[in-house]
C-alpha cells in the first residue's frame, strides 16, 4: 500500500499553510477588534483629523480588526486561485466553527469564579479589578459576534463568486483585478452588514445616519488597506508559482476553475 507523505505533497502543504494563515487572521481579527485606535495619531499627526460623512463629524478612529480583514479576504483570493470554491468553503466553515468555539470558551473563562486574590492582583498597574477588565475586553456582545460572523460568511460567498466571474473574463491576466476587485466589493458588503446587525438590529438602535457614517468610515480604511496589499498579492503568487513549479501550479489553477 502506498503511503501518503505530507512533506512530499506540495499542494497539500500549500493548502495547510494558506489555510492556517487564513483562519489565524480571521480569529485574530475577531478578538483584537474590541480596541478602537486612532489612525491619525498612530501615523504621527499631532492634531486630530476630522471630516464629514453623511452629515456626521467623523475622525479616522477604527476597530483594530479593520486592518486584518482585508488580509483575510486577500488570503481568500489566493486560496481561490489554486484550490477553488470548495477549498475556500472548507476553510470558511472551519473558521466560523473555530471562532464560535473560541467565543464559547471565552464565555466560560469569563464566568469561571476568579481566585479571591486575582481581581486585585493588577492594582499596581492601575487596574482596580482584573476580573472586570478581563470581562470587558473579552466579553463581546452577542449582537457583535452574530453580526461579525454573518458578515464574514456573506462576504466570503460574494468574494468567491466575483473572483471566478472576473477570472473567467480576464483569464490569467490582471491578477490585481480579480483579487483586489473582488475584495473591495465583498468588504463593502461586509462593512455594512456587521454594523447593521450589531448596532442597528441590536440594543444600541443606531440611527440610519450613524449606521451609514460609521460603516462608510470603516470601509474607506479597508479600501486603502486592500489597495496597499495589492503588490503583496503578486509577491505571494510569484513565491507559490516558483515553489510548486509551472506545471503543478498550472494544473491547480485549471482545476480551481473547473477545467
């Protein structure tokens, strides 16, 4: 009987590596996203930048997860290129299942009774109650979790569909168009769905104006991030093509397109 050796199967190793990076970034984006950061200050601007969106005064303040979601969708396109919709669906379902599992475990961790000494253990660092801080950081509301997962699933389906439509039209040309183009559209839908479910349908009951302003503000940063990542797509493609070899890489791309 022929034995399977993972180390000798480059296509399998590639799928595992890309899948690991995909799921890792999706999981990280969910958990670090609780922090809101100031892009202008982070870039060294001494004065706060303000602008108006849908009549609301806005600043470049975003959830830190906004920086990672374009990476997730770019990873989707690279996986789609070599392993097709089935490969993306498998990894997307795994990511959703693992994220859901992670949230369940975090819920258990938050509600586990702390050791009597632990809540006051960080007072010297300015944290009066470690248990309260722990619950505040990790205890994301159910509406935020639901909105994020639904937006992720819908965005992935749309990204895969657009990627293959564009590739069927352009062939092997214009990698940037199918990768960045599908990402920009899927991120547009993702940005509005997550805010709508989390803050309009949820207890916050945001107004339409606030919903549109915040969603658009978040999407604009995702657009910039996706465009800046475009050269990296070509770099990753070049590395994969060189590692797999022209024959193997071509066979994977044709199979991904159903040819």
